[in-house]
């Protein structure tokens, strides 16, 4: 089986079907053309490891890096800081999503997400970072989420949802302001969150 750039998905799937892990590992390491499929096959076979994912994250092919980021959700020891600084916006967006899907985020991850949420030039990256900060729920990320309430509509919508883990006077004020937002979906998201709040306890 050839392992150059011409490797096709069908050949990789045949290797998966036969449980040929050695071939899949070789393709994942050496073939741009088949690496994306090989990584997925190794994951399904339970034969993907941190070394292979980390190697794929360093690939020159953005498709390979993107697939590695997607898979990294199930490999929480994989460092995604370089992916968060990737030149490709989709890789950055997906890395933010992956961090939000993990059970734990390091301080460095939160710091990087805060930077993306507040300074990245591309709105889908800011939006993904805001969502990840909400999913992580670390109080250090709250100011960045609140800043997202003043961003473009797509980011504001995500920021409203990201406020759900937090309960502070600043969050209450932000939700009240969002109830009169010019964007209907922002208003609706705020209404849903406000309506979901438990009623005050009667003494």
C-alpha cells in the first residue's frame, strides 16, 4: 500500500476494516492525502495516541491539523495552545470548541481563550472563544464574555448563552440590557435565561 500524498480514503478504510493498525499509523504520519481518514480510523480502533495527535497538529496541511483538533477532545492531555494561534481561522475556531468540550481547562488555555475572545480579528473565532469560556465556567473568563455583549450580533448571542454558569450583579445587568438588544435572537436568548432563573426565596 502506497503511503505518499496519493493515498485515497478507500485504501485507508480497507486497512481499518482489516485492523491493519501499522499501515494506518504509517499513513497518518507520512501521507497528507490519507492522514485525515487514517487518524479517524485509528481513533475508532482505539489505537490513536497523544503522539500521533500531536504530530498531526504540527502538519503543514490545515485539513490534518483540523482533524487532529477535532479528535483532541478525547485526548485531554494534548496541548492546543499552538492550534489557538493557528494561521487558519477554522483551526482556531475548532480548537476553542474542543477546549470547551473538555472536562478541564488549564489556566493557560483560559488565558488564550480570553485573548481570542477580546482581540481576534475574525468574529467566528471570538464567538467560539466566548462559547468555550462559558462552557468552562472559570470566573476569570467572565469579563471576556461580558465584553462579548458589545460585539457583533453573532458574538452577542453566544455571549448571552455563555453567561448561564455565572450569577453576579454584572451578569444580571448584562442580561437585562440584552432584553432590549436590537437583535431578536439576542433578546430571545436573554429572555430564555431570565425565565429560567429560580424565583426568589420567600422568607
